């Protein structure tokens, strides 16, 4: 009553006050999380309720080993929401084991559909896609996709460390293996410049990376799987010329031991390919090496004059500088 508070009373008061404040703060945090969850629930349910259109056949066979031969036999394809609009029309194509094939063509020619049919992201309407003589619809999906590495044009990084992003398909990979593929993808040097190196968190809740850096991490992720078939969907579209040159040198070693299918936007990729395939209106209209197709003066020559002549001049200048 004299306006005095003992030390014990003061600490007791603080203790009780904290006992009230902490639950209130936790309740506010939980309400915030619940609001975020409620906003996400419709999208999650939409995914969970989506019908499964690509699944294992009842008699699906295992695919333990893959040499890497790919065959398209009279393949017709249309997207499910536009069944009357054929994207591929009787496409025939053979890719030999260990061969590097560059695919190019104009918008709507069917390039992306071709590479999406290999890992069976979509199913053909008619015809067959064969891996080592096996129809992809008759083999186990998990086996099929385990042998295929894909670097998409739009790279997605998880909100995790660089190490975890590279090792996503092989979480048991050693640091030595992770660094080896990062060096192959020309990613090791910039990773080591990050605040915590391979332990730096990237993605939605981490630091931002450039498009080229993301693509190099995605390339390292694909290489860590050591796939028999490597698919590159314009994988160097976001890298500068110098980085492209370094990655191209590394890829020449990587592609030499596996089947590689590349949707090409860079002349350096096309010139080093074993075979160039030109698509138009869902069909193969030309195939051969860069030099052979230029000599024919057909659609490839037209595309070359439109898209690649300036790149050719740049490559020549760079080769002269390197030689000097």
C-alpha cells in the first residue's frame, strides 16, 4: 500500500505477464498460418482431385537398363483439350544410342511435344514411341523416368539449399559427386561465391539467382542422375555467350556417353550435334548434319539465315580470339 514492490513480486508479475503474452502471440501466428493454408487449400484440392491420365499399364514391364535408342513410329499427337488439332502428324524419327540430336523448327512445329513424349508426360494418339524397342506405354513409369534427365527451359528451384536442389533426385549423393556435376555444369565457381556456398538457401525463401545460374543448377541436378538419355529444352536460352561457351565444352564430354535430345536455339549446339532434325507442321521435313542441311538450301538454310547467321559470325570471332 506504500507504493513499494518487492523483487519477488516484480519477477512474479513479469512471469505471469509473459504467460499471457506468449499464447496471444502464438495465436496470432497460428491465425496467419491458417489464413495462408485456407488460401492454398482450393489449389491443393484441385491437384489432388485431378484425374490421373498417365499411369502404369496393368502388365507394365521393368526397364532396368537402357542403351538410349529412341524411335518415333508414325506418331500422331494432340492435346486432350484440343483432340481435333493434331500437333504431330505421322512423325517418324530414329535416334541412335549415344547420338546427339538437335531439334529445331518454328513456333507450333511440335518440338516440345516430341520431347514430352519421350518420358511419357503425354501419350500419343496413334503410333508408338519406343525406348530400346520397348513401347513407353508398356514399361514402368518410374523405371522409364529414372533413365531420363531433363533440363527444362523454365527452371524451378525448391526453397532449399543449393546442395539439396542439386541432389533432389539423389538425396544420398556425396558432396564430391555434387561438386563434380556442378563443375561440369559450370556452376561450382558461382556457388562458391554465395554467402554459404552449397549450403546457401535459394528459391522462394532464399536468395535470388539469375536465369543462367538457375539453369546451371538444373543441369547439375540432371547430370547427378547419370541418365542414359539427356533432354535439354532450350537449356542455354538464359545464359550469356561466355557461359554458353563454357557449358558447351562441358556438355560435349557429357553427351559423348549418352543419348542427348536438344531443342536448340544456339548455333553452337546445332553445329556439334550428330544430327539436326527440322520440324514443320508436326512432321520431320529435313534431317542431317549442319553442313549437309546448309548444302541442301531448304528449310534449315532459311532458318539459319533468319536466326543463326549473326551467331555464326560471333562464333567465328570467338574461335579466332581463342586460337590467338
